[in-house]
C-alpha cells in the first residue's frame, strides 16, 4: 500500500510520526507521506518537525517516508503561493484539502489547487467537469478517499475522471491507527467508487509515480 495523505499530532492526528510509520509498516505499507494540515501560520513548523524525524525513519524502516503538507481552508487566491512556499520549505508531496461536501471549504479551492499545481487534490467533492479537465491538463492527481464522510462523493469524482481521463490516487486521509488500510482494502475502496480492478491498479501506479517524484525532491532538498 502507498498512502500519500496522512496526519499526525502536528495537526489533528493522534499519533506521533514514528508510531504512524511503524503501524503502517506492520500492515504492509511500502510508502507513506505525512501531510499534516497547514496554512501560512504553521507550514514551516510542521515541515521542520517532520524533517527532524524523516531522515531517521528512512534509515531504519522498510518503507519510504515522505514529508508533506495538506493546505487546508486557505483563501483560494492564496493557495498557489502557499503551494510554492511549502515546496521551498521541503514539502515533497503537496496535497490541497478539496471542496468536500462535509466541511465549509471556500468555493474556488479546487480550481486554485489545480491552477497552483499541487500534487494531489484531496476529496474534491462535487468537482466540475471543467476542473477535472484542467487537472488532467496540469497533471494533478485527484483523490479517491477511504475516509468516512469525505468518501460520499467518490463515485462522482471517479465518474468524471474516467470520462475525461484524469489521473486518480487512492488514499486514507488517516488520522488514527484504525484509518490505515491494506492494499486489498484499497482495492475495495476503488471498486466501490466505480473503478475496475485494472483501473485501481492504475491508481496504485500513479501513487508510485508520486513516491518517485517525492524521493527526488527529498534528495534535492537534503542535498544528497
């Protein structure tokens, strides 16, 4: 399993990074991105804390650990700038908290994330077909989520992505130990959202592509 959307105590998760990674490793994860919620007030703090532990974890665990962020509830006009600032601060995976139907996310967030070229637009809710087309054009991955509530609109996202040909990934948005899932359960999430088995495998391949990209960014940031 590759999971590119998870949270720790540095935002609203319940685990420290080491325990999150160990629990993921114990159920067969191959790679994980830690993407705590950030805005302008804390993105540097979060990334600095993650870098303090990521170098250790990558040396003594069996999975790739990528330091990232989830830009959350930021005014849409400021999202592209914050994406750039997070990358400059070392974020190897930039997720934007999309317009889920279960939270009051500012309208325009989906488009701002796509135009700002985030890596992943998380749980994008009732995203429009025009936005999905723009995501394809800009190489943005749309998320199919295992998280309760946010997953209400998975079917809508999948339907439009399949129509347009936009790339998808499957993530957990994990906040607690019980949110982590196996690869076989991720397959069920994808099928339940309307994907075929080969299409779910393509999602897994998309996640691998983002891991490779994230590893390159990590090496570049560390100067190794």
